C-alpha cells in the first residue's frame, strides 16, 4: 500500500511516511513524517506510540508540544525546533 511499508520479517513493524497531528493548531492534519518530531507551521509535534488509519492508510500520531509553538508565543527563540 502507498504511504506505509510493512516488513515481511515482522508484520508488526511499520515505517510510516505520513503522520497525523493531534492537538494544537494542526489537529487532524495529515503530513509527511516518520522521525521523532514533526514541525508544522512553527509548532513542534512529538511522536507518540499510537497509530491511526486515515483514508485507508496507517499513520503515526504526533502530539502537540504547547511549550514549543510560535502560535502560542513560543518557538524559534526557545530553540524548540
């Protein structure tokens, strides 16, 4: 399937190339991701252990860091990103 790859050796191992954002101004947005963090419009989101299904594809969930978001008066000056 497009969007994620399952390892043949271990079907429970999933590498996501899409992420869904949880909380903050980007809540519900599906973006490119796969690392420990995702930056969306100057807000930092951190990977959780959760997976979700969006449009038939498995995506990893990233949680909003309210202390690292320029939209909330924090961000670049705090070196969060």
